[in-house]
C-alpha cells in the first residue's frame, strides 16, 4: 500500500520535474530508467579478484592461487561465498543513500541492474538458487515503509522474471537499538537476530542480497539462521563493500 503510494507519487514528480542524477545533480537525458547518470555509473570503482575466496575482501598485490584471508581463516563465515560489486563511494554510495534515506526509487533500476550483472558473473547457476532479502525488523519496516533489499530484488525480477525468490527469513530482534552495546556484544546480538518462519519450506541454495557489506556480521547471522533451518548453501551478493 505504502509502496504503491510512493510509486504513484514518484510518477507524478517525474512528470513535473525532469529526472536528475542523485549523485551529481545533472539532468538525465538517457530515458527514465535511471536515477544515476551515465558518468556517475561509469565512475564507480568495481571490485574484483584477487580477493578472498570466501568473503570477497580485496587482496593487494599479485596472487594467482585461491586465497582465504586471515579473518576467514580465524572465523570461517557461515556463508559459502560473499561477493561485493563496488567500493562504497561516489555515485554508488549516493544512489544507495538516495534509496534508503530519501525514498528515491528512481535508482532501483540502476542498482538492480548492477546486482543482476553480479548474479550472472559470480553466481551464474541460477537453478535451485533463491534470492533472499535481508529482512528488517517489523518496527523498522513500519518506520521506513519499505525494505530496500526487497525493492532491489523486485527490480531484478523485472529484468529477469526467471529468478527465484524466497521470503522465509525474518528478523526477530531489532538490532538498531544496540548502539550502547560493546562491539562484541553487538556482534552477539546480531547473531541471534534472524530466524526462518515456521512451516516455511526451505530452498536448497540461497543467494542473500543486501545493499552494503560492512563487517559481514549481519549476512553471516542470516546464513546461520537459514542453515539451521536446512538450507544447504548460502552465498551473499552486495552492491558495495564499505
Ligand atoms: Zn551523475
Ligand atoms: Zn575472507
């Protein structure tokens, strides 16, 4: 309902105002399927190998063999592989901010297209792999009115309707109110923040979609909950790594 109203409002605004790039403010002249202009998209710094085989952390220097970073050696993540597409800066960062904090839905096609390219590049075996959004807590969802990851997956489905999705993951703990906790306590708190809905049949493989990966603790916590419920393999794909 709220989403419908937001989209209608966006459509009205698009009619009244020409669409401008959320990052540089220039008018976008390449059709209305963009909220980020070509220059700002082209300016985004893509991540790529050599990187940690598990978490996708970039490794400086030349490495030809399969490499696991010291963090993943010490504490192997519960997800199988994590990949991020861009550095969290410039136009990509502005676009994610515009969506999350300013409800600028015009950037969804751009961001969804990036994610879809990531799926095709890093997780091309689409069969049996279900896209899953990192769920928001009920109170957070109510406040924001939408979940950016859900919207991004919707955008991906518009581009490729063959993609599968799964909505069985839920957030049972609101971890936004944990700023007073220590870093270790925060990590522990987020660890038990997710669960799989009762009576939900689980897919064999999951590709968890999120906007930004920072420490990876949230993605890992989602993987813990899904694997506990019987998902065999969890991979993660984020637009950016901060
Ligand atoms: Zn721009
Ligand atoms: Zn790693």
